[in-house]
C-alpha cells in the first residue's frame, strides 16, 4: 500500500506543476465537484507583517497626547483624513476614507490579547494560531475551521495562500492540505521528472490511490484528498487567469496583483472560501514616515481596487476582507524617527455587508501598559465573529472556547 510518506516523496504535495492534457479520471470528476454556491460567503485575510503602527494609521488627531508623544513622526492635523471629530486616517489612505464614507469599512479599535509578546515570531504565532497560552502550535485557526468542516471539502479547494511558498500558520490544518500559490501561471501539479512512460505510471498510481476505500482521517484518505485538491486547483487556476477581465484598474504593486488573482478565482466556480495574502515591511524602527506612507498607499489602493472589482462583477456581497498585524507600535516615537514594537492596535474589516464605522473606543494614550496601548477587544472575539456570523462555522470548537462577538457584521 502507498503510504503518506511515499506519496509526498513521489508527488511533492506542496510543489505543483502539470499533469498534461488528460487528467486522471478521478481528478476530472473531483474538479467537476468544485462549483461554488452562489451565496457562499468568502473571507480574505490580509496580514500586515512586521507590526503596523496603528497610531499613525488611525490617527487620534483630537488628542494633544498624541502629538506630545510623537513630535517627529506624528501626522499633522491638517493632513489627516477625518473620520469624525477625533479620529482620522493616514493621508495615504484616501481609498479607505471613501469606503468608510460608503459604510463599507469598519475600524475595530483596541484589538490585542492578554500579556502581549513583542517578539515578531511569537506574536505572529499567537495571532495565526489563536492560542496565546501555548508555545508549541501545530495548526492555525482557519486550518482548524477547515478541519471542522472537512466533509464539505471533498474534491474542493477550500483555502488558498498567495505570494508565498510556505503555508501561513493560519491555514495549517490536520485533515486538509491547503495549497500555496506564488504565481498562478507556474502553478501546476508536479509529477516529477521522467519520460512519457514514467508520467503514465505516476497517473496510474494516482488512480489507484483514489479508487480505494479509505477511513476518514487515515493516511489513504489524506493522500486521496491531497491528490484531488492538487489537480482541481492547478487546472482551474490556469483557466481562470487566462480569461478574467477586471471591472476596475488595479495598482501595479504586489498586493494589488495578489488581490487581482483572488478576484479572478472568486469570479470562477472554484469553491474557495478562505484566502490569505500578506504585505511585508511594517517593522518601522527608523525613518518611518516615507516607508509607512508607501505601505499604507499600497494597502489602501489595492483593497479599494479589489472591492471595486468585486462590485463590478456583482460579487462584493459575498466577500469580507479583514486585516491583522502581529502587534502595533509603542505610543512614544524612538530616537530614530521611528517606532518600536508595541501591543494593541486596530483591525480593518471591509465589506458592503459590514456595519461600517468606528467599533469600540480608542485606547487611552496616557493609561498605558508599560508604554503600550492597552487592548479592550480580544482578537479571538473578532475571529469568533468572522466564523460564527460570516462563515457560519461554529467558533467555540475552533477557538477552544466562547468569545463575545464584536458588532461589525
């Protein structure tokens, strides 16, 4: 019997290149099973890697304490894009201001977790696993959500991560192998080197794996799911990319191109419900102003184009975008015209189905936790709301307990 180790060694489940013109028959049947339901909701998770400076993103321009703490890097009151009488967006985020005015943008304030960790690696593990109390994490919160609904995903591609070769911890599951896509054009099923006879033998091996009865959760069940997902995702992604016409122009930046690809897939019949993309560079310890402006320009322009594209295709009501970062920055600027690792910050949620507006009070700038903003909204409450009220997946088993919902959908 072919084992999980042998399959992964022979076929390289995480490395995908072409099966050729004729797919194995079981994979063709699996691909036909991937049609999405027209009302099925979708989550697009955007990671702001490095620790975004929330205070210069959603600016408390109405508080003198902000300018006292940041005489060099603070955003001038006249430049802030006003949301209300006290808070506004960084001037690079005019797209987000328009979304806010339309009621499509919710700003969730004071998000964090108890006993915050200022290490990039540990804090990112916490956010992606939703397990602050555990040092050793083997799966992510979205991965566990996929595991909890595994029988709904047979022959489907329930999750995708873009722009990376390594699967983000958020999507690491125990029962499902979620694909990663760096480049759609180069994403195909890898059967390994060999002549036509060798490739034919590989295909026959896949057929044998798929034709056997397998107990749920067994190695054979894992192999069959992996093979089906590999074929259905690789073949459909190539076809989608070749035919898609966006309804709006995307910026030429990296995040814009990733989100354009996500929009392509959402517009197809591929039944993917969870997408993960990332934007790097937010660790702004020195000379922050120009770098942060460029990052927020990329974030705002890319997401604004994405939701406009979805709207043009009549798909916006099905999709919700949520942003997160491993931590915010300290309230006071440092001596290098930058900011250092902090704690609480905000999350953005974007969808025509969200309630819009400012959610929760802005944290105090004087009552601090060792120089950092104090959180008042546990990030797992946001996750619980996304699971329960958007994806219709019970959150308590996924998150290990019940968390109070946040009023944004």
